[in-house]
C-alpha cells in the first residue's frame, strides 16, 4: 500500500459498529415470511432448508461480511508512530526545499544573522485522534523567518501530507525599521507572536514539529530576542 493510501486510510477509515438491531429485524421479518409461506405452500423439507439457508446467506452478505471487511481495514491502519515518522520526514524534506527555493545560504554568516526560525503545526484537512490521545491533522502550516542584516524574509505555506504538495505559499520581506514591536501572547503553553507594524503573525506550539541546531531553531523566545537585537543593534542603526 502506497503512502497516500496509508494516510488516507489512517484519517478516513472508522471503526465499524455492528448493526445488531438491523440484523434482528431482518431475521424476524424474513423468517416469519418464510414460515408463513411454508405453511401455505406446504413445500418439501429440502425446499424449506434451502429457503432458510438463503436467508442466512443474505444476512451474512448484508451484515457480517461488510462489518468484518471494514474491521479488517480499520485494524490494518498504520500506527500513530508511523504517521508521526512520515510527517517528520516529509516536513524536513519540504523545509529543505523551501530554503533552497528561497535562495537562503544557511552557512553564510554575513547574510544570516541568526538561525532560521521554523514553526510547523497541525492546521487543516482530515483529522483524527490517535490511540495516544493526540489529535493529528493531514495539512500542516509552515512558518519560517530568515534573518538578514536590515530585514527578515518571512515565509508561510500549507503542506498537505496526503497529496504531498505545498499550498497557499506566501513570501515577503519585512524591514526591521517597519516593526514597531514584537507583541507576544501566551496561552496554555502556546505562543502567538505579532510583529506590530506588519501583518506577520507567527504561531508556535511546543508539542508539534521542533528543530534545534546551529542553523535552525523552533525556540520562540530566541526568535524574540534575535528580533529585538536586530531591531535595536548599532549596526542596524548605522545601515539605516
């Protein structure tokens, strides 16, 4: 089974519920009809057996076979961990492609004044609560901020894990001199950062995709400090 089918099944296949009442009503109606018909027609024993066997087969085909087929499909779904691993690999590859597409050289210390900030979080599309109690979404939001000497390059887009494509991409440059101040709102461990003076709003959910290293970070506190440093640095004032 390919990746697209695996994820589609994970999000869309529901655990079946056996239609007990429907089966009971079905059997009562058809057994009564068969019994009345047998009394009127007075058919042979063999014919009666065949009629009741036909009712049993019909009940199996209508109620039992669909249930067990759906149950088998439900039990064959990939695990929560496998989904998380798929998501992490896909996001890592997608982020690498975005950085390459935007022409960002992460090793160029003259161009990049701080590690690239990356925020990825479940956003839209199909969703399901896994066996671990965690809700997962098929579409993720990606927000990235690349630091330069006098400005920051902001990227946002949506990545569909099932279709494996980027949607609603938007990239624009914001000068530090246009940012009035970083406005931070925290609630239940989640953070919303508004760059007052621009239309940029960055969301950060600590339990989602996280990356840390020399060239990349998901630390929202670091992002705020880096922004303030660039906004008020002596070199920045000299440039402007």
